C-alpha cells in the first residue's frame, strides 16, 4: 500500500486536515477488571479525539497498554497505544504491533521508557533492544511495505498513525531539533510533548520547528495539565524532566481559594492560546493524579468556543 495514513483513524483525519485536536492520557489501573478501566475512560468519550493508554508509566506495573487499548476499542473510545522500548525486544514488539492491528488499534505513540531503577521494582532488568526512532522506523516499514524487520510478509491491515514524544524548549541559537528530525524521517506523523504551560515558549519553539521544515511534517500536540495545586505544580516542575510551568502559574494556584478550579481555568485559557498559535496542531491533556479534571477541562474549552 502507499504510505498514506491520513485517513485511518479519527486522530489522523483531524490532524491531517488541520483541525485543532485534543487528546487525553489515561494511566491503566492496577487491576485485571476491565470495568475499572472503563470507568476512567468513558467520561472522555465524545470529548477527546483519542485517548493515550500508557505502557508501564513511571516504570511501574499497570494493566497492559495493549489490553487497555483493546478495551477502549470495544467501548467506542479511540485509543493511542503507547509502546515503550524498555521492556521487550524487537520480536515481542513486532508481535504486539500485529496484536494491536488485529484489535483495531490504529494510533501508536512510541517512547523509549523510564529506567526501571526509577520505579518500584528497581531490580527489574531493562531491555532497550531498540530505541524509539528505530521502533518508529520498524512500525513505518510494517505499514508501508507489509513486512516485518526480517522481511517476512504480513497479511491483513498494517497501517498505523505513528507518533513520538517531544520536549518543548526555548530554542537556543543554532538549535536544529535533530531528535525530532530523526523521528520524522523514521515515519512519525505527530508528536505529543511533555508538560509546557508557557504559551510564549511554545510559540518560539514551534516557530523554529517551522523554520526547520518540521512543521507541517509533524503535527504537534502540546502537553498541558489542569494543575491541582501549587504544591503539585512545583513537584512536577522539579521531578518530571522537561516540564515547563511558569512561576506566574504557580502563584495563581497558590493564591486561589479553590486551586483545583483555578487549575482547570488556567488550562482552559492556555488551550485557547495554543489554538491561536500557527503550527500548533492541538493539545495533549494529562492529569494522572486527578484524571476527573480532564473531561471538565475539555468541556470548559469546548463550551467557550474554539
């Protein structure tokens, strides 16, 4: 088949048509009961275009992202399957790609994965047979050539809408975004970023990506959060690599009589700012500590008009 993945999922359709798109992130529960995942996912149905299911986030065990993606498909919620290179070699990764396709999953976000030493079972042995760029290239070949890395032919649908992760920054002079260029060359069509609650940084970062020709090759979704409190915002900024949260945002939370409501308001305002920045394709909303705030935020943004 030709390498045209712009019409294989609602996510690909919206992004490739230039519609501002909101995705959300869902950490699967530590549970074997599908109902626990469904309770978390259904409030996002009809609000988020697609929902990421994380793959062992924080190097901790949760319901597998592949199983979670399958459950979302059954519930009519479009998943973005996260796949980490940390835990499986290339044989297992390719088997999971085929499994995802068989389950009707069409969106894939590839990440390297957190080191097991940062998780709650630090003696676990990491694999890292492939890095994220090589896994993207492998998945791209599967989609465009119907072949595994060995050259063996694959029967059935193989097209995947491929994404990678990115870290926004205030671009220094001469910055060439080599990592993002490599991901685009490997087949990525979109990127979702780490938390960036500063529209000015986003504006300058995206402008530089545009100068480099990486936009519109890559559809950029900016990671944002309905922050719960000033304390949690400081923790995120200090502990989550690449997170950008301005002091002014923390001050608003600190002085608010209702920090949770203020966090949703801040995030909603930021979504409107992002929607007005040329080159920003959408936003990716994450709130692992209080996921109930995500549908509230999307609903508030939608109600106010895009």
